[in-house]
């Protein structure tokens, strides 16, 4: 389990491709690959090979989400305008995520 303030190792896409290639083409074990490329955990190599076999991207996607709901919610803002923009972004995200909830309803008499 991650601890507060823990730093995570990031590996380049080239290193990931090299590790996958070593396993797929050279038949090396996950443990040998991890030792040779100085990768901390063998399970990381297994995950990359699994992604490769499922034809998924090996690029690092951390921090690339456009969702305003990722992470801890903001509670303080520098200005009213900044808070307004933050709330507008949340509304727009919800409209895109759940388009059926935003349909205009006919006026009731």
C-alpha cells in the first residue's frame, strides 16, 4: 500500500518496449528482465507484457485526465471567478458523461 509522500518510479516508454521485446523475442523470464533493466518489481514487467498482448498503449497516463473529479476536491479558490470556472468545468464534464440527464424537458403548465 502506498504511504503518504511516497514517490513512484516512472519508466520510459522505450524501456517498457525493451522489456517486452526481451520477454517476447528472447524468451527471458520476468525476473531476469527486471534485474537486467533495474526494474524494482517483477510484476511491473508482467503488466507491461499483458498490455502489449492486449494491444494497449504502454505510455504513462498519470495526470492526463480531463475529469474535474479526479483527486481531492478543491475547497479554496483565489477568486470568485476561479471558483465559477471550476464549477462550470464540473457541469460540462457531467453533461458529456451523462448526456441523457441534461435533455431539455418541455415546460409544464
